[in-house]
């Protein structure tokens, strides 16, 4: 509930100046995952609890991900992720807010290569990032896909020296999010 409130506040702060809500799209389904390969074991987690909005006129994007919603194949790995590394009680969500760069016409179906520039906040640390992605526009919706690496040390996520073979210093993050027009509730 707290994450939904924060996502709503982010949404309204970014899009409150937008008078025509038909230019705002929200995620109706999507997934953010991360993967790392180490000599001991692979780490793979998926999260489908993504809250995201895009203002297509201003090319603004915001998303919020509840950290505890990442699911692992091994429950013990999930527990260690939340308690020891991400400290999910103290830092319950990760977020991104920024702008989409590139020539894109959201009214014209097609595939567009874009770059997002903005701030990724995770584990209490906010960092400016620039990442490439792809937007696939259809008649009444669109999809955003991206893949990029995150260095754990950039977000002050510490790996105990004894576990350096179990956890990689970098995680490959993938996102695949679908958007539909946002309709303001009456």
C-alpha cells in the first residue's frame, strides 16, 4: 500500500501539469528481472508488481518496483536478498524517473530505439543513469523493453568477502512493460 501511495505521488508530481490525460499511459502488465552468473550459482529473480506511467507528450517516464515482490526459485535466497543485501524493510522500493530521448511518434505504430535518461533510486541511493531500450508502439498501447547492468557498489549494496563467489558485483536488469491509456477515475 505504501508503494502504491509513493507511485501515485510520483505520478502526480510528474504529470499534474498535463491537462489531457489521454497522453498519459500506465502499465497494465510488465516484468522487471535481474540475473547474475557466478562460479557457485546463478541468481535469477522476477517481479511483476511494477507501477509505471509515461507521459507521451513530454516523454516522461516513472516507475516504482516493490523490492519484496522479487521472486526467486530458492526461498532462502529471496530471504537473504531482502534482509541482508537490499534491506527491504528500510528501503522498500526502487524507482526510476526520467525522460525518453529519441525520435518517436507514439501515434504511429512501429519499433523505436530510444534512450532513457533519469535517476534510478535503489537501496536509498539515487544515481543518474542513461540506458538504451526499445519501444514498440501499436494502435492503442505500447511496450518498453530494456536490458542494462547495475553495479551493486554504486548503490551501496555490500557483498561479504566470504560470499564473493556466490554473488556477482554486477546484475543484468531486464524490463518488459506494457502500457495502456490512463483514464482518470471520476
